[in-house]
């Protein structure tokens, strides 16, 4: 399962580098419909669906958070 997620991440990065847009969706598409669409065997489970296309326009980039908002400086206590 984890390898599949890593593969999708690489696909999404490569797609963006080529000017395509993607989205990582795990619950938007019903699993049975995706399996039917790609003709997947019943013994395989859906990890995610990743639509791929060229957007008419890219959304505006939201402002980035300051690094101090993202860093956690707490530590676990040694027992």
C-alpha cells in the first residue's frame, strides 16, 4: 500500500513538471466504479484515483506560512 502511494506521488510530481494537473483522491470515486473502469481484478484494492489533465488555468498560489508556524520544537520525555 505504501509503495503505491509513493508511486502516485512520483507520478504527480512528473505530471506537474510536464504542465499537467492531478489530485490525490481516496474516497471521491467509488472503488467498484474505478475497478470496473480500469478493469482491475477483484483481488486488488483501490489506494487512490488520480485524475490527470491540463487545467484551463492554474489556481492562485495561497500565501506560504512562516516556517515557525510549521516547526514543532517539543520533545518526548525519556523514560
